[in-house]
């Protein structure tokens, strides 16, 4: 080894040479330390799913400890006014990864909640508690029954209903009307048990390759028969899947037939989804993707009403700057799924266009459909868009071309036509000099009857127009001029009486009606808000909205 000897005299000449020496030493030390730094950088740690929180939870009345894995949408922190749909899943330890990945792209605005297996069971099998929690009949093998305690699904359901859901909806902005369940294998069987015994637990059910051994089928058949009357009218959407190469296919078809028996009571079964060329294991990933796609089409918006701040009992302009501007906007209506908002809107050249705002991928997007058409109204089932005496029908690819009602309506001038769930039409017959009238036409045994005049309770006054019939026909809204009114046109309300007649007309009052022109009132399909338009100034008509509680308050006074 060669060592350079530096004379002391050189050191005495200044610190320049010493600085060079120290620099060389520092470089050598850094090189020697690199392996240690690299070792520290390579220390392993557990993976954490982004935007996911872990909440310990103990089942009441027991010492059973579980965990909830709660994954939040990317915009959860920013979108503070939104309430989000929730997907609950059992077998969280094996389901969360797939559900997280698929919802990230297919349903980005959803909360995913995984319910773990019991954490303090002490069994050598990590998933041992699922045999107890997800099963609804005892095992016929005494040794296995003694070890795993099969048949306690009802206890686990109570835990989920009374604790898990309550915890999530108390601590997070979860939409209680948009709960979904995902279960696979035994978890799918548990979901079937929930659907038949307490269907209101969730709105949407995904049952992947559910338990279908003969004792399970017999149990479900008996449970469905026992609870059918009790749960009549409780709606739910159901997705069922199975791998093409799985066994007990005939029992699977029996199970879906059993679920179809609930179709008359509000259960909508999407059919049996066959996962091609798949067995019980390989069908799982495809089940996740297909079911989330299905769910995304059903799910509600997280930015309802175009993301606007909700009004109270005092009317406010709807979506200022976006919908309500300094020009004419009128005839605004939502589709039944609340994902589309249609209106007639003037541009800067005072040209009226038929416009729609559509909710896609978490955002509202505006587009022009066509030039001016009749005032839009969408039937309660969402299948028909009425445009006065013309209409469009919903197809797989969108709305059809405009068609004419024809027949009894051919010679009637109609501005607005609305329809009830039973198919009854209420519409205005445009007159001259304010002598228009409100008419109706019922659907009797599948045939459209000739239009008739509504009763005098409605057809009193002048400029009668723009009726809105409630889906259940319990009330009707319209506008016109009457003695004692507030302005050029007021909005009125009448409730259906016990004998089927219409009650006295009720002016909606000075919060709704002013000395200006108010017209075209309707209530949103979810029943929460009343929309109407008002002439704010000459050449400026805006759409307003107000809490629909105003209708219920007047109903309570009857």
C-alpha cells in the first residue's frame, strides 16, 4: 500500500490541502456505509391499501373481535356534501383486493366495507369463523359441528344489521338507501339467507356461486315460503352467478327459480350469470368484474341534483349559472334514476334547445339533444319520455325517434302531459285567450280511453296549464289564474279524496307564488323536491326548487 506523506510545512501553509484530505476521507466513509444504508432501505413492511381504514369492532354480548376494512373514494375528503353508496362484503381478507381494483375503475365513487373473520377465535385455521357465521343449518357430521359450530348465520346477520351498518353510517357519509352486499361461495349462501329473511338489509345483492347443496336448497325453499307474505313489497336487485364447470348446476337453477318467486314482491333477479369455462375457483374474478359492472348501472349518483346545495322550504334558483341564467330555462325534469336532467333552454341568440345533463363517471355533463320540443316528462317506469302529445321510448341504445300519440289526441293542442304509475295521463288542452282546460285519460284493460275533463275543483279559472299527476295519483299540481291569487299565474294543488274525487284547489302560498308568472310544477321522482319555473324579469325565466315537504305539510292540514 502506498501512503502519501505530506510534510508538516505544507500543512502550515494553510487549510487547503487539509480540506482535500477530509473530502477524500468523507467519500471513502460514504462508500463503506452504502451496504448498511441499502439494507435499511430494503427493510420490509406490510402493504396498506390506499385510502383504507381499519376499524376494530366487537360483537355485542360476546367476546368476538372483528375488523372492518373501509376503503373510501378518492374524492371523499373534497366532496364533503356527497353521500356515497356502500358495498359490504364478507370474507374481507380475500375479497377486498378484487373489489378494490374493480370499483376503482368501474365504480370510483363507492365506499367498500370488508367484514373480517373473527380475529380472536384461536383456531389454527384463519377463516374458521366463516363456517359458523355464514351457515344457516347445522352440519350433519357431529365432529365438524362440534369444532366449527355451523348454523349461526342469524347471529351474524344481527351483528351486521345492528352494529356494522350502524357504525359505517354513523362515522362515514354513507347513503343508507344504497347498500349492496357481495358474497361468494358460503358468503353467497349467507347473502341468500339475508335476502330471504331480512331483504331490507341491502338494496342490491351479489350472490356468487352460493351454497346450493340439497339441505341448503330445502332450507331456502322453506324460508321463502314462510317469509313471502311478511316481506311482500320490499324491493331488491339480485345478481347470481356460477362457473360453467361447477357441480350441482341443477340445484343452482332450482335456487334461481326459488328467488324468481319473489319477483312479484319487488325482487328483481338479473338472471343466472354463467361464467364460461370456469370452476368454483376460477369463476371468482370474473364474478367480481361482471357484478360490479351490473351494480354500476343500478347505482345512484353521489353528486345528486347536479351537485347543488339542497334548498329548504324557501324556493331557490336551481343551479345558478349552470341551469338558471339570465335567459329562459323551463320544463326541467329528472329521470327516475336521477341520472339525467332534461330542460328547455335558450341560448344567447334566444334560440331554444332541448338539453340534457347526464351523470357519467362521477360528473354531470351537458349536451344538446335537439331544437325545441314539447315540455319533457318521463314516465315513472322510465320507459317513455312524453313531449306534449308526442313521445320517445327508451331503447337499449338510448331514446327512440319522436312519435305521435295520435288517435284521441290528434286534434288536441298539448303543452305538457304527465303520467301516473298506472298509466293515467293528465294534460292541458291549449285554448285561446286563457280558456284552456285540464284533461285526463286512463288506461283501462290495456286500452287508452277517450280524454275527459278534470273536475271543476281543477278546471276553475283561466290559463289552466301544465298539470303534474303524482305517481300514485294522490295529488295533482297545475297552474292558472284564480280569484285571490298572487300574480299572473299561480301554482295550485289538489288532493285525492276518499271517494276518489279531487279536493278543493289549494294555492301553494306566497313562498311559491309571487306577482310574477309561476308554472310547470313537478316533484322529483325521489319525492324530495318540488321544481317549477318563475319569470324573474322580462326575458328571464329560471327554474326554481324547494323542499317537497311543503306538499306534505299541506296534506297534513286536510
